[in-house]
């Protein structure tokens, strides 16, 4: 070290030695940051080989805070050397700035870790059974808000502000704020009830018979819920609305129902029993029909132009597109059964009866 110091003195001179020290400090900080970045790259490659949730989140979250911490401390140390050399009063601010940087970067690391863990917990690549996205998002938002508030309070205490006085003021002012922001609070607690009761989750298809609400849930916030309608428009709904309306969640149905009425001609009444028996057997043998659910095929009505029987059954799938393909197949097979019995599907007809008949007039 003495040899190195003597070399610097010979190179820069006694008066300019502190400038050389500043250069070395800044260069060392930049080099350390660069090397740490390379080390984190290698750690990320190793973490990708495992399917655990926490190691990837921890390594990704620490990259920026760790590098920034080295750079900030290095720059502040260089600034301290320069301020001491020049006798600047700003030297007294170096230590509080370092502490503030540690608090800020610590909060940044924790919030980044929570955010990345939140992403991994709902991703099938990291979890064999991904957690409910709505619950994970809610807990993540609450934890990040807690970290940010704690960091702000610690920073205020660092600069000499009384936290106890601030908390006392917040307790008194909270009453006034509650009256002034009752709608905001109603939406907040409405969002909290959604997180606790979970009538729907992100990705569910929901609709309300009370309001013109139907679409896919994209986000459940603390104030608004964003729903993407089927024509791709975003619909923003205050959370308090869900406390006063009924909501259907078709995404959680166990089966989809086929309920159709089919009419045949009156002249085909003799084969009605055979048609009903064959349609029933067809449904029992259909691979996509859930035979454990209610299944009814019955003649039930003498209509104006037809003899009506109805088909009431449930599919195994709940997928909307798949359901319609199965329904199409069932209806075509019903039509084929009717045709195989030399019957026809009826359509509205009228018979005109003229008393006395019509006499044909001879041609002239």
C-alpha cells in the first residue's frame, strides 16, 4: 500500500492526490457493480434449472438494489473525500444520505421480491398447482403497501420527524378523511370482500342479471374491478357495486345444459314412442353426455302444428365452443333418428276448410 501511495504521489503530486483517490474510488465502485451483475447472471442461470418459487424471485429482486447500493456508497464515499479535502459543510449530509439510500434500496428489494414471487406463485412452470391469482394479487398488494409505508416512517424518523405525533394526527384526521372519502372506503371494503369471499377470480367469466355486466375479469383492484366484455371493451366497475347486485359465475358451472324442443308431424304419432326410445339410447351412449346428471326425453305437448317432445340433458364439458359442437352433434343425430323412422320434423302449417267444397268451372 505504501508503494502504491508513493506511486500515486509521484504521478499526481501531493496536491492532486485526492483527485486520484476519487478516480480510484469511483472506478472501484463501477467495477464492483459490473462484477456483481455478472455474478447475478450466473446465479440466475443456476436458478432456472430448479422449479422452486423463491430462488428465482430472490435473485431477480436483488439485482438492481445490490448494484445501486454499491454505486451509491461508492459515489458518496468519493463525495465525502472531496468534501473533507475542501472543508465543505455538505460532508455532514453524506451519512444521512447513505442511510436513506439503504432504506430505499431495502424497500425496493422487498417489493421486487414480493412482485416476482407473486408472478411465480400463479405460473404453472413454478407451481404444480398454481395458487388463485386473485388471492395472490391481493396479498401482494397488501404486503407491498406495508413495506412502502414502513420505509416512509423509518425515513421520517431518520430525519428527526416524530412518528408518534404523525400517528396521533392520522388517528384524528382519519375520522374526517373517512367522511370525506366514504365512496372510496366503500370501494376499498368492497374489494376486500371480493378477496375474502371470492365470488369470482381473475380470468372468470361473470355476468349480472341486475346490471348490464358480462365479460372476463382481468383485474380486481382496491377501488375498481376491470372486466373485458366480449366485444373487447374494458368495463370498469366500482367494487362497492358488487355488494348490492347478484353475480353469476358461469366459469364455475359443473356442466352445460342442452334443453331443446323438437316437433314432428301429427301423422307420425305412431312412431313417437320409437323416436323417444332411440333418442334416449343415443344420449346414453354419447361419450360427451354426462349420464350421471338429469336426462329426460319425453313427449309433452300437442302444439298447433306438431307433436312436441323435449330433450333435457347435460354435457361433460363446460367449454363454450366445445359445448356447441356437442349440441350440434346431438341435434343432427336426433334429426337422423326421426328420418330413420320415416317421420319428419314439423313446421307451422294451416288447413283451410271450406264448407260445401269448391265446384270446378268448365273451360270455355
